[in-house]
RNA sequence: GCGAGCGUGGCGGAACUGGUAGACGCACUGGAUUUAGAUUCCAGCGGGGUGACCCGUGGGGGUUCGAGUCCCCCCGCUCGCACCA
C-alpha cells in the first residue's frame, strides 16, 4: 500500500470541513484569554487564467505559520478573499457580452476550488468578495467618512489619461509615461475627477514606517515615494517697465545656500505667469513652445530627458540676494506638478541647471567650494558641483559650511521677507475616480445647481445598475451613463432632482480595508465590530508580492490612519509585519527560430534540453511564467501527479521565501520522495498494516532517534516562526532519514513527529496520526515541547587547526572544560605533526566549535 | 545616472552574533533487491594529485589566531526610482 496522496488528501479535507477545524470563533467571549495571531495573505485578483504555482507560495507560508500558531495555543485569524473589482473582468465582459459579475463569479469559483485543493486552513466562513454589495456598501461608507473629513474633493485637474484603457490613472500607476500594468501609453488631460488628500498624511505615513517590521526595501520605496524634502520658498519679482504692477513668482529650493549663484529662473510651461511676463518679441516663440509641451505625452517628455529645451520669456527677475537681474525662461524640465512649478536655477551646483545653462549659453557662477579648501574636481564650466562644501561668492554666507549656510540663509530669507521655510513632498493627491463600470459607485449626487450631496448612510449601498453594454456612452460619458434614469436621477428629500456620479472607484479601494472586515464578517449593521477589531488588529503577518510595495500598502495605510482619526480603529498602522515572497520563475524552451515549446514537448538528453519529437536541441532560460512563453506551471497538474502536500512542501523547500527562484519539477519529485519515506515509517507497504518496526516502548528506548526528534521539534518551530521554511523542512528530512535506518520506531516518537509534520504536510500528518492511533485531529493537537537536554549532544566533534588551517578532528565530551579540550587537541598525532615540534604560542578554544593552535 | 540588494559545487540552496564551507534536496556514478523497468535500499559525489598533499565561497588588497561572513577597490547580475529643484 503505497503513499497515495489522491486517496488521503480529499478525505482529510472533508474531515477538517466537517469538524469546522479552522473556523475562528466569532464572539469575543470565545476568544478572550487566548493570545491572538492574525496572519493574512494579500487577496488575489481572480483572473481568468486561474492559479499558477506562484500564488500558493505565500499562501503556503502563511498557512504553515497559522497551523503552527494554532498548535501553540493562539487564537488564529486566517482569512482569504478576492480583490474582485478590476479592469480585466470588465474587458472580458465587453468582449464576451457577459456581465462582469458573472465572469468574476466564474473566476472566483475556480480560484476557490484550486486553493481549497491545497488544504489551506482558511476560515472560509469569512471569505470576502470586494465586489459583493454587502462589502462595497462599506467601502462606500468609508468614502463618505473621507468626504466628511474634507479629504475627498472633486476638481478639474490634469490627469493621467490612458486611451487604451479608456480611463484615468493614479500617479502611482504611471511610470515612464506608461500604465504600469499593461505598458499602454498615458497622456495628460484635464478632467473633473475625485481626488483624495493623501499628502495631508505624508508626514505621518513617513514617521510611522519606523515602528514597522517591514523589509527595509519596501520602507525605503515608500519613503522615496513620499519624497520629503526641506527647503525654502523664495519670491522673485519680475522686472517690468515703470508704472506696471510688479508680478512675483515663487520658487522652491532645497539649496537656499546657493541663492547667490542663481543666474536665471525657469517656469514650467504650464505655469500661470508665463503668459503675463512674456514680452512681445518672445511671444511667438514662447507660445509655440508651450503648445508643443502640452501636446507631448508624458512618455515623450521623459524620453527626451537628456536634451534640455526651453525658451526665453524676454523678462527678467531680481535675484533678491545679489540684486541682479536674471533672465526668466520657460522649460519643460521644470515640472508644473512639483513645488511651485518654478525654480531658481543654480547651474554651478545643480546638474540639470548646468546642462540647461550650457545648452542656452547662460552664465555659471560657483558659490560653493569643496570643504577641504581644494580646487573643484572639475572646472565649473564642465560640471556642476552638487556636493556640500563651503560657501564662496555669497556675501554674508562666505566661509560657512553648506549646513550652516542653509540655516543662515533660511533665517535671512524669513527676516528679509523674501519667503519662508517649507517642507515639500513628492506625494500628490490621489486620483480616485475611474471611468469604468466594474467598481464601487460613488455614493454622491450632483444637483442641477452644481451642489454635491452625499448619499445617506442608510441608503447604502449604491448598487451598480444594469446596463446594456459595459462601454462608455457614445458621447464619452462613463459606462454608468448607460444606466436608466431610474438609477441616474434621484429626488432629494427637499424635492430637488439630482444625478448620480457616473465614475467608479479604483480597484485599490476595496483592498484598502479588507483586513478590517475580516475581523468581523458577520455584522450587517456596521463595517466591523470595534471590540473584535480591537482584539485582532494589527495584522501580525501580512504576506504578498513586492509589486504592492507602494500602491496598495500606501493607500491602505492612508485609509487606516483616517479611520484612526475618526476613532474607528485602535491602531495607527494596519500591518505590523510585512513579508514579500519572491517571484517563482520557470524554465522556458526555444528552438532555433525562437519559437517557444512547452514543458511537455521537451526532454533532457545528455543534460541538454531537446525537442521530444525531432531531437532538435533547444535553448533554455529561466523566465517569468507567462502564457506566451508556455512555461506556466499549474498547481492542478502538480497536485494530480504528486499531491497537495508535495506541492506545499516544495513551494517552501525551494529556497528562502523572499527569494526569486526557478520552479523545477525534479524538486517536487524530491519532496514527494521524502513524504513517501515518512509514510513508510508508519505503514508497511506490503500489508498496509503498521510498520513492523513500530514498538510500544517509550521514545527513550531509541535514544539517538529521540535526540534527533527533539532537535527537530525545536528547529522546526524556531525556523517556522522566523519564516525559514526551507531549513525547517530539511531538518524534517534529516529526521526521516535517521528514522528510516533506526532499528525500532517507538510509536510515541512517530506520533510526536506527525505533529511536527502537521503544519507542513498536513494531510499526510493526519493520516499517520490516525494510523498511529492518535485521538482527534492531528492539526488540533498541541505543539510538542522539546527537551533542551535532549537537543544537546553528549560528545561533540571539534575541528583542530594549527595556525588557522584545519588539521584534525577530535571528539570530546560536550561538557569538557577548555583546558581538557586543549589537552586532547595537543595530543593528536596529526596536530603534533603540523606543529613540527614547536611549542604552542597561543591556543584558542571556541566552545563547541574548534581549537586553534598557533605556533 | 541615483538608491537598495545579491554573487557559495553540474543545479536549488545550507553555514545562528567572524569559528570544522557545501546541511537538505535534485542531477550524476557504482552496488543491492527485482524476470525487466519503475519503486526501494546502501555507498560515492567542489577541483586537482588520486598516498595521510595542495587549491577553493565573482576578482584584487586589508583587518584577525581565524573571513563566505568585517573594511577598501574592481567586475558581474537583479530590483526600485528616474528632470521631484
């Protein structure tokens, strides 16, 4: 009777279901007294393609942790759900003419089936679908809280319009002028849109990162995205003919110490003052430049980053420090969206200004010298000196180090009335509306006279209306514009007519708070129960891909802080510990013509991949899994061949969770072999009865194995808690190897091992536990305690070095004092040979490690 | 360009705060069991000599009794950001 996962896995999944083994108590009374552990996966977007083996990597990790924590006596919250609103379902809906809700249901059903087959210990009672009206009702409700606090507003703003998607995008979704998800080009357009004032929370979002147990890289990315910089805003007066008013513009600079070196100013093409200060002579040129800049896509603007362009306005401004008249230019290297949209240019000490000055023949004045007093590394005409140093040519700043010069100038700027200190953030208002159907409708109404009225909380949810098609209307309104007037037109309490908002929320909205709803999915009266939220929050471990380092995690933190300010949550931060799993790659195979071949068409020959049919040699490489490269590995197939336990184990055995690593089927075979060996420890394959080696004697009757068992109990727990699953598994393999060669197998030892195996190969562990006569479910047993005395060896082997080179190995009692260890080491013939009769100058004994004899 | 990280056998990877490099697994080789294959079990497996010797953690230097681990320089790869004043 061989190890047959297909026979045992569905059986135990059913038993777990029947016993409701993983249902977390919903009432606080059943929870209190227990320490809590909230372990959460980033909810997947249920795509039509189904799961690939990359998905279960993080899910397996969290499941192992959840199962271990339960055995350790924690109340564990371990939910799963679907981040189910999103563009792909809507595009499929347009293509197939089917409602996106139906497509989404199809996809979530498939995802759920695939995930369930892996035997994860989710509490399925708490499953969440962010696109269900029971859920998005509260997403809308949270939006109303933001709106109430004045954090949401409607504005005519330049937006990122993506023609291919037919919708606007948030800044965070655009990189190099392209939509990060699809690479479709993005252009600037001015539209009336919902915005959220996330910059008001910039400082707190920055400060509170410090207390979080997150990967440094992710914290750094968030810091960069928030982009705090300190400096000054300084006013520059434009020089005009006598009698005219004196317009001023304000610049932002982080280097106020270089004000004496500002030899020109630049306004962004979109700057409001451009038109006013352009002189008649320059008007044609400036207008042409501004028009051209407007027409350029963001992509074109960034592409041309190297070649600076610009045009002189004809006007001059006064440098407040020098009193000199400096020219004012218009150039698109100055961003309208950052700072004030205008800069003072210091070509001597800023690379961008330097490049522009060189291109336009503008003067370059050095005002900072290297700190040591030496010459500039390169002449100021050839390169800007952007480092800190000592101020020169700068009047009252001369001789001051950059730090002091900055402070001094800031004081002066403020006392002279030139401007003021200022902290600037890159983080900008979050563009929060989309011109799509498949999202949360905004719970707001527009009256004919332009007033915005929030929908009553009691009237939520504002449900998605039926529409004939999911495309925008002919006159360019969003798909909701196709809804009937019954939906679109609402009569207010005062009798006025109002129309519903036609935009919907972006996909991020739903994922901003699912972790809160999971703490209490039962209530229908409110978004969550405060007492339960208090008990469960924060999330103790949140696992997902790095791709959400900025977007999802920043948005969720923002909402959470707003909810905190509203007194609706008790924690400042939602996710205490974050862990990013590394992407799983796969081998792909190409023939000489570059055509891809799937795994099934390829065989290994002399260690080289060849085409099965023709023997043609193929090129192989490790790439991201993708349909077009025919290298997607489907968990269903792996489970069919090796079972869920083998898949789970291999996901974690491959290497450290955070690492990017290639999928290798032979590796699955390896862990599957390990599981079969564990099976044979318990089951006699000939008869199906218990292994004849199993005895009723206590564990101590097989002392070496008992020691290995206790080491395994200890290491598996420690490594699992530290998320080092690969080494935990290798320790279990070592135990099974030892057990395989042991003369007898005490039942007690095997029962304890079944419990250790349980978080990882959960189905097999149940089967072994039952066959060994264990009572109840294995996964509900307490985690075994290890005996430290049994984890230590009586005798240990030490390396002995002579002059740092390893020469021999000695066995000593673990408790032996240093001088005894030293004597044994010096007595070794090999050691004596390498000492060449010289007396030892120094002997270093490192406890439990080695002895080094220096001669 | 800037920022972060990483380079260890044929492959995935071990090595806790500097302390016996290569755990565990894959692949490979030999042997046993088997009618044969699969399975299973045992043994070997960094390189070179193939005698108890030398060399080895991307390359070069340094600190140390001792360096994969710490410091400096260089090479290569990955990720993130990219005119943020």
